[in-house]
């Protein structure tokens, strides 16, 4: 089928693939549209993105491309924005809805991989793997010592999960079934009793969760309401020596307050995969002790990144061809 004969559209359909994506997964888009790709994987400035999207009907984006009202106004033909992420905090959903632009995302396919990584960060932070590896590589290891990098136990400890969506629940299963942990959770909506029971998880309000948990893991979707949800006051409520892990979004934590809590010794450890203002990382975090820092890779196994890209392409194709999207963003 030619790019010009789809969905009752007069001229050829045009799609922007805003980042370098697995070429074999992108290929089917070429059957229905002219495809503007980004082989050098450069991140577009807002101005470049506006220029490149101006005549497009569909956009394949990642979390690095921001879609706002001003951009949409410059792209009158845009019908669908398909992000290969599950998070949609980089997209103004109201502005898309007002302009009739469908937004799709990529839930489910990354759940288990992201949960694996949340647990990886929890273990790595609690057991001080980052500092220990840097110590060894720097040639400082001269002798075995009884308390060398003596961290906290994870097995059997209490884990507090903030954000009990798909990823939070997948982490809860690992914690309860694999690590015999007592699982507490906080969520906008309390889960049904049957789900709580299946997950062996108990609901707490945030202050109680922070007070009762040895380890706290953040897996909530980002919204302005979540901005600095964990600040100095909340960190002070956490147990001395507690661990804080973030696989949500950087803006959830006041990073300066976190660095302070690590320096003071109140917080035992932290594991962060996301940062406010990433890819820039606040230098206070780079200087802080007992913190494992990773570059937003929680969903980054090759099969999962391929599945995310595939779902984004399938969503684009569905909307451009007049079919219902597979995973539209609801609400
Ligand atoms: C998501 O899908 O929202 C992740 O943060 C990107 O890996």
C-alpha cells in the first residue's frame, strides 16, 4: 500500500521518528508514510522539533521530547503522538486532547524489566556496591576487614513502596515472594483487598510508610503533585540508616535534601535511576556518599527496549490507519 493511500488522507502521510530506533522495527512505518528518522540520535531543541514536526501526521517520541501546546499549535496536521515510554509527564495531555491529537504510550511491556532494576538498585544501594567497586578499582583494597562496606540487609526487611501501579506491584512480588520482605505501600488509591492479599502488601499513609520501612522505593507516575514529595521533612521521617530508591522521576525527590541526608549519615544509602533535569545530574549527588547513580536505564534490557519501540510503532500504525490505538493514554 502506498504512503498516500492510507486512512482517507489526500497527500502522503508523514511521520517523525524523533530518535534513533531499531531500524527493523521502524521499517513497517515506511509502508504507510514518509518517515523522517534521526540516525544520529541527536536530541532536538524545541525549535528543531517544532520545525521537523510542522508537516507531520504522526510522531514517534521518547521521554526526551517535550510535547506542549506551543509545539502542537505549530503542527496542525498532527494526529498522533506515540511515546515509547510508559510515563507521559513530557506530554501536555490536555493540550493534545483539546486539539484532537491521540496520545499513546507503552505500558506493560517494561514492567518486569523495570521491577528487576528497581530491585537491582535496592540491593546495590543497601550493600554499597557502587562505593565498594570504586574503592576496589581505585586500588584502595589492602585487607579484608570485619566492617568493610557493611551495609543493610534486604532479605526479611520491611520495604515501603510509594506508587503501587504495575511496576510497584511487580516489585512487591519480588520482595514478598523472593526476599521474604514485609511489604508496605502508599498509593493514590488503595488497592482492592484481594490484590493486597495476593501481593502480601499493607497500605500505609506516607508518613507511616516512611517511619516503618527499612527501605523505601519510589515507583509512582510523575505529576506536578509529586514534585519534591520526598523533601527534607520526609527524609527526616525515615529510619536512621534507611535506603531510598527512585525509579520514578527525578522531580519526586528534593535532591539537595537527599544529598544532605546522606552526608549527615541519617540516610544509609540511596539508589537513583532518574534525576531532576537529567541528563544533567546535580553535582551534590555526584559528591554524596553511599549513593548508586544510573542513567535512566531501568527499562533497558534489549528485549524490553525493542518491545517498547514495537508497541510505539504499532500504536502509530493503528491510529494512522484509522484503527483504535492499542494502548492509548487514558484520562
Ligand atoms: C518510561 O517508560 O517512562 C521510562 O522512564 C523510560 O525508560
